[in-house]
């Protein structure tokens, strides 16, 4: 049994980490759970990635995002919501979700 204080510190440390620790498979994307997780966490750790991976992410965002490349880049490399990014870049949530799906499914092709 975990002592009450230790249990509380576990809960608090989990809350501080945020939702990056959790990953839920996106049903609309035709990739396996491990592959989706790999792409998700690779993008979320963009700053720590080598130059080749950063270049791959940038090229995919430019190719798939077109005029919305900055919105797509922010959507896949941060934990901001589609609503936040949509309001900032004047793009709909559904458009962002569609772009993210294309981004994920194009990852292996490059």
C-alpha cells in the first residue's frame, strides 16, 4: 500500500507533466498505435530532434499544409488545441484535423 503522502505526490507530479504523458490512438489515422505514438512524440520534442528530423517535419508541413503550414506545424509540435490554433491562424478545426491526418499518413512515405 502506498502511504497517503506518497500517493498525493504521485498525483501532483502526474498533473505537472500534463497530457504529453498520455497518448490516445486517433481512429481516423490509418497507422498503428506505436507508429502514431512515435510520430506524436517525435514532433512534440521537435527542439531536441536532430537537423534531419526537423527538416523532415518542416518539409511535410510545407507540402501538406500549403497556406496553412504554420498552423499545421504548431498543431503537431505543440500541445495547443485545434481551437486555439484555429483562432490564431483563421483555420477551422476540421481542416486542422484533416491536415494532421495527412501529415501522419505521409510520414512513412518520406
